[in-house]
C-alpha cells in the first residue's frame, strides 16, 4: 500500500510544485487549500505524512498542526514556511516534526519525506505488535476465566444426564440435553481458538462495529513476513 501524503498550502503553484517533486516517489498524493480542509481530510483518511504551510486562510498551519498532533494516531508533520526563523519556536510548540523554509529544495524535500515515512512505518509496526500482544493477553485471561465455570457447567450436564433414568428421558428432555452439550462443545472450541491464536485481524461487524478475528500462525507473533 502506497503511503498517503497530504500537501496543504493556499498557493496552487506551491502545491503543484510539491506534487511534481514527489510524484515519482511511490506515494499517494492529496491536496488541501487550508488548515480546516486538511483536518477534514485527516478525519476521513489515514494519512502517513502532512506537509503544511503556515500562513493560510480559514485556519493557519500552526493551529492545524496542533489539532493533528492531538489525535491518537501518529502523523508526522513537516512545516513548509516562508517566514523567518522567529516563528520556529511556535511551530515546534505546535508539535511539528520538522521545518523547511521556502523556497524548498526538491532533493531535500524528498529526503525529509522519505525519512519521516520510514519513521511512520516503524511506529505503525511497533504499535501493531503492541496491540497484538495486548489482545492475545486479554484472550488468554478470558480463556482462563471462562473455562472455570464452563467445566462446572459441563460436569453438571453430564451428571444430570447420568442421574435421569432412561424412562425419564423423553424426547424433549433428550433434545434439551443435546442442545446444552452441543453449546458447551462450541464454547470449548472457541476457547481453544483463543488459546492457540497468534494473530488478530480487525474485521467489519454489523453497523460498522469492528470485530477481532483470531488466527493461527505457525511462526508466532514475531513473524515479520
């Protein structure tokens, strides 16, 4: 999947110049004319990097940067500005990861973008592994907590089956016992999947609710393939 890069500048010429410099670098490029438009787009798409101008109408770059950095996900922000170094402290205070002064050298721009995209990819990989280990730890805990009362339930169903005489087991009773035994077996099968799972994928459920899908991986959680 190509990294998504958002270029934010009220100057169409600047945006087109930046697009031209990055066009053949293997990125998916997007444009925004001001900070508010950039924030709206960041809410809709998982951007990997934002190149942000400072002086813009509607919402300036410093305010936009501050909002982007308040998000839970990490998005590197490179500020591209024609202002002098006096505003650098304000820009850094807003959370910017780097500052490029206009006119921006094309080779330097490509180098900085590539560097921060590597940082973003590494961060995402670490975050993915952290979430995986947390999810698997929760699965192990749930397995243990559910398995205890489930064993009691399974044992009592078996005892009930043995306790009832053959004459007392009419078709309705047999059907209910079979349903309970089948349900216990299904729960045990699900717990086995929890116990043996080494991967977690998020899938879609009803009404857009995310659901974890457990999978097995012979190489374990440290497989980077």
